[in-house]
C-alpha cells in the first residue's frame, strides 16, 4: 500500500519555502519594547443576586479570577480553554463591554478602565472585536453598507458618498463582492457574514482586534478561508490579535504565543511551538492529547480526564485543576500554584511543572 | 499521485460571475411584507379592518343627519336614496324611532375604533418608554420599574376605569385615557424583555465597541427589533380595547347616546331584546369582525416580523 | 428476531436513497441518490459540511422525515429487510430496538419532566417484556456501564441536573439499553468540550467492542472520523462524492473535495504558513450547478465536469464521483466518454459500480 500521504508532502514543501506567519510576527514583536496591551491581575466576578428587590448577594461566579499577561505589538496571542473557563468574559472586559471587578488593562500606556467617555470613544477606534456567531453579530435590519460604515459614521465620517467609497474598499479587502453593499445579512452564507463582521472591525483602522471564536461557527472549508484572511489582514494593516478559541489547532495555526485558561485563571502561557511540543501543565497536556488527529495512521498518547469541569461559582481549593489532575499531590489541594517562569519565558501554574513530560506519539504502519 | 498537490494543476479559468447573486436585493422589511402577504388570514383580516375603518370614517360624513331621529321613517324599509334624492345609505332600514340603522352602526364603529386605536397609542407609548428604560438600564432601575408594573398589574383594571369614569364623567377621552393607563403593563414587560436580551446581543455589543452612543444604540439597534412584538401586541390590543369599551358602555358606564359606540348600541338593543331581537345582531357582528380581523392581523405580523421565518432565495 | 440474518450480507444497505423537501421556493434534493453499506460491528463515518445531507440520511434511516420532506426513492435494508416498506407501527418497534440514535444536543432529546432512570426504563419496557422494576434495574446498569458514577442516585435525577457530558452519556445509555445492532450518532460530541469529547469517544469505542454494535457516525470533524471509523463516506450537496477505507480516504483521497477538506484544516502536529482553501461556498440547494456539483469550487475543473460524473472505481473498495483518472490525472481525450456520450448514457452512468 502506498501510504505516503499527500498531506505530508505538501507541508514539507510549504515549510521549506519560508517562515511561518508566527515566526514573522515573533520577529516583528521582538523589536517593540513596551507591550501594546497589558492586563494586570484582572478579576471579573458575576454576582448572583436574589431576594425581593434582587439586591441581596447570594454568591459570585468567578469568571475571570486574577489574570495577567501582555500582548506585544504585531503578535497574535492565542487564548484557549474549554467552555466556562472565562476566556470570552476576559475578552469582553478588555473591550470594556462589561465592567471589571478589579485589576487594570493598559493599552498603549493608557489605563482603559480610567478613561472618561470621550477618551474611551477615541480608544475604541484602536480596539475592535470580531464575534463568534456570524448570525447574531450583524443587525438583520441594516444593509451591509450600513453595518460596515457604522463605525465611520459614529466617528464623524458623515458624508454618505465618502463613507460608501470607504465601505466598498473594505469589502474588497475582505474578499467580498462590492456589488453586495446594499444587500442584507440574511442573504449571505456564514463565511461571508463573518467577512462582513471583519470588515466592520477593520473600518476604523484599529491596532488591536479581539477575535472571539471567529471561525468556530463556520464550516470546515470556510474556516480556512477566514483564517487566511485574518492572517493576510494582520500583515497588511500591522494588526495585533487576541485570538480566543477552544480549538487548539486553530489557535496554534495563527498564534505566536498561547495562553491556556482553566476556571478563570491562566494555567500556562508560552511560545506556541514550545507550548504544543513541551506542555508544562498537566491540563494543557490533557487538552492536547484529547484532540483527535485527522490521520488514522497516527496514534497519540491519550489522557482522559476524569469528571466534569467544577462550577466556577465554587472553584476547588488550592490548584483549581487538582480534582481532575492525574499528577495531583497533597500540596495541590491546599496551596495554589503561582504562574511562574520555568525558563525561557515559559509560564506554568503547576507545582510540578518540571515533571510534566511531552506527549508520546507514534505512527502506525 | 503522491507528489501532486491540491493546487498545482493549472486552473481552468472559471467564469467568476456565475457565483454572483443576481436576485433582487431584499431588505428586512421587504421580506416581512412578503411573509405577511403569504399569510392568507392575516391579509383577509387587514382588508376587513381597512374596509371597516374607511366605511366608519366616510359613511357618517357623506350622509346628512346620519344618526338623527326621523319619526316619519319609523320601520321604513332599506333604501339607498330617499324620496327627495338624498343619499341616505339606509342599507339596514330604519328603526322604531326612524333612525337610519346602517349609518348609525357605522358612526358607532367609528367611535369604537377611535377609542381602540387611541387607547393602544397610549398603551404603546407608556409601555415602550417604561420597558425600554428598565431593559436598557437594568439593575436597580429595572427592579423599581418592574415592581411598579407588578403593582399596576395587581389592581383590578375594570374597577379603576369605572372609578375614572365616575370621577371625570363619561366622555370619549376619559374612556381612552382610562383604558390606556390601565393597559400598558404587558407592553412594558414585552419591551423590557426584548431590551434585556438585545443588550447582550452580539451586534449591540459590536455597536458599543465601535463607540456608538447609547442614543444611537437604542434607536438604531434595539428599538426596531423590540418593535416587532409591540406591533403584534398593539394589533391585538386594538381588539381588546374595543371589546373593553363595548363592555363598559354595555354596562352603562360608557359614553352616552350622543356619541354612541358599538357597546352603546348593544346596550340600547338589549332593552328591546324581546320585541326586536335583530337589533343586537348588527353591532355584535361588527364587534366580532373587528376582534377577528385584529387577531388575524396580529398573527400575520408575528409571523412576518419573526426573523427566524426566513424566506429562501430562489 | 434479528439474529436470523446476521451473518448474511451487510447490516445496513442503503441503495439510491432520495429524500427531497418540497418547499414553497422549490424542491430541495437534500439526499439525492445516496448508496452505501455498513457491515456488522463496523463503524462508518459520514463526513460533510452543513447542508450536505448527512443528517437527513440518518433521519431517513430512522424514518423520521417529516413534511415537507419525503423519501421519494431508494431502499434502506436493515438485516435484509427494507425499512421503507415497514408500517409506522413496525418502524416504532425497530427504532430503539434494532437501530438507536443519539443527537448533537442531548438536552433537547431528553424529556425534562422525567428522571433519567425513568426514561431509560421506559425505552427498555417498550421493547422487551420487562417490568417497571426490571426496567429501572436495567437503567441503573446502563448508567454505570456508560461511566456515570453513583448511577443509582443519578437515575433519580432530572436531565437539567446533569452536565452536558453526563447528559450525552445518559443519551448513549438510553440508546444502548435495548442492545441495538446499529447506533446512529449524529454529531455526538460537537456540543461538548474536547476533554469531554475524548471521554465520550472512548466510551463509544469501548461499547462498540463489548456489544458488537455497528455505528454510523455523522460528523464534520475529520479528526473524530480518523479516530473512530473503519470506513468513510464523504457527502457533498446531497450526494456521496467519495467512499473508502479510512486509511485510503485520509492517506490517498481522490475527490478534489475530500482533498480540499483534508488540506484546509489546521493541524496540531504540522505547522503551515498558509492553509489550503476550497474557494467559494457550498452551493444553495435552490441553485445547484449542472453537471458535477463541486465544479465551481474545484481547482481541477475540466470541460467534462459539465456532465455529472458517476461513482467510479478508484481502487479496491474505493470509489469517487469525479472524472479524474484513478491516478488523479485529467482524463485523456477519448479515454472517457465525451460529454455527449455521457449525456446519452445518462442514467446508466450514475448507477453505482458494485
């Protein structure tokens, strides 16, 4: 049987032809000293209220519970985690769509949470968002032109002809037919709608875009189109991305660094290649091992975690992962491990980070 | 096979235009209209209501002395033009006291519809304002306003209206005001619920992220979708208000005979139920027509305005 | 009653299945001439994007197609008996007994007002002569079989008290409680997180061995297919475009669509600069191209593609609906029928080679 798969041939020729996009961005990011965005000990608790007037506190969902990281200009920071880990909430707090409980976010040296409404509006030109659901993120009663041009209008481009020209240019850049400017969202497919959402985010020429699961609602064949578009636009407009997703393969493809979240905290943060080849947190390792490989000839070590995700309203003591961790010891139940550098900028929040071994993989004949 | 990749075969030039959508552009409202037109009962309802409105508005105007008494005409048969050549449109003949029953019926329909629509206007106005404020602000504002709604709901509506009429007298405006300020609670709840969920909608968040002002977000992104259930509730509200007014007038708390409504006619007809039972028939039929038509219309609007009901492209 | 024909022929054999939807805007050929078989205790992966007809195919097997949909043609033979000729009553006995199905969203397929135990027990009682008590015992047994800890207590809980992964386990427990020959799993892990998906897939693999059960696994996730399936069917716009052994499909795909799908997914183990893409989008069911349904998006497009290609033999147990030669080359002029010839042959050509 001639089982040399075409896939390997292809990627062989691809990688030899040049650097990967992540390598480029790392190189570019390395030049800038100050981070573009700095998140410091960010906390977001959703209070559970009840009682007659809904005022008495019953508890709190600790959606984000003390997260710190920086994003360098030009890089893509991936943020992965399972549902309920707080990654989406984190994105919304950074965008100031929901107020934080405590902590700070600094963008180009400006403290985002201390801006007044005029300063905030100005800052919004630089920080934009692409949402997950291409059906919910576009107002069904507005035409494509109105949707993409809204930011321009809000920020003072009130001349209709000027705005339409700008929108047509944006549509072209995201690969949409300019003739579609007067059409309405319901006439487009999921992938096309996501392009409209990207055009809307691009309209104000932002520096930083939060991509919240931008491809997870799309069909497989369309996902790659949108991922390629995002990376082309990054090169064209020198964009910096915070790329939030649950699909580790998608995150790896686009990100230069990757953070792994578990129950509102960062479990691990490292250069993408380093994280995927040498995971230093048992949760990351389990997460990586759980992803099915689309190649029936490869068998990878499989760590099946026991049980479900604990409730973020009542997280476990000590290390939050200890209830499901195959490596858990006594200390994990009582002492919370800090996110520490275990060498080369590889951060891990595990007491036994040094003992985590890489995943074993073998190719069956 | 092994060394050939997916994209190194020279591509046959493909005519790019075959993927371009050549169907006409359809906006949300065009689609809604299309869905509405497909709803047969709703179209019938809309036509019925339109005919009633036009007839009620026009007939008393073109016929002189439309509601007047003319003893000489007592129990006269149906006629369109009287002996002197005047247009009288007495399609239903004349009553014992010589009243032109058709024009009287139309005048009463006009009063009833007027009360119905005006009351709904008040209901929608109060409901939208309170519901929008509660839903957009959330938090304690929402809590306070919703408790106000609870209190308003817990009060017996009919009793309050009767007290209102007893205090300010039974004019058409008192009735409209009374129905309006007792009926807004449902509308407020609808708008609030819609606003609460829209506040979290991705496209509203996106507008906020673009820096749109609260005013723009409310007017452009939240009110239009919230209006859909309101339009539906309003068309049903017209029917409710007309019936409520009829009930009031029937019980004798409504407007007097000088500006008779369908309820007043029923009240009068009821006194002659033994001798002239057919008098009850015509106001009842019109009342039923209004209620059915408004309900069908409401159903049709619900289907038309629901974005989940997609009309596929050809 | 099912043991009689066990050893003879495939477990499930679908021949020329056509399920169409008659909407106000026209006919949607959701499933348009689909044929494949599943052997006893084998797992068949059905892959495709949304709207390709994979779910409608599975619902057709269950005879759960509702108006405006209708199965217009074809046969679905389970253990040699045509399900399309069964009465509704007979079908009710077959569903849940010989064929069970699990869905993507377990919450909507479980009844919120009954406990998990009651629902499984109900299914058992319907298909066997079991009493209520025996049914409950079987429910607890099944719940512990699918790895639910403290099964006795969980059997008394309602679906909303369980997490997504637990609910999917309950669904599987219910589907397996009657020991079916065929389990149809429609995107069973799509709504779940990867670590929970890993648990469920392991459970399914485990139960497949224990119960000698065949699985028809419908998914868009090629990773899940590579891991679970013995054979793969790739669907596109209502038709099967490629079919073969899992290693052949992943290692040596023939149809340009299959190749495109495999190359366009980002992979954990291989880093590429740019992803390959399949250009364009899935055609609207109201506006399908004439000839090959994939031609507008196909990088290999040739003049002959204006004629609908039949399923053609590529290798042993490997067929593909494409005019390219088995080696993947454009057909030589004269080697294949000209468009006119093919058109004349028409129906005959679209018959699947046996």
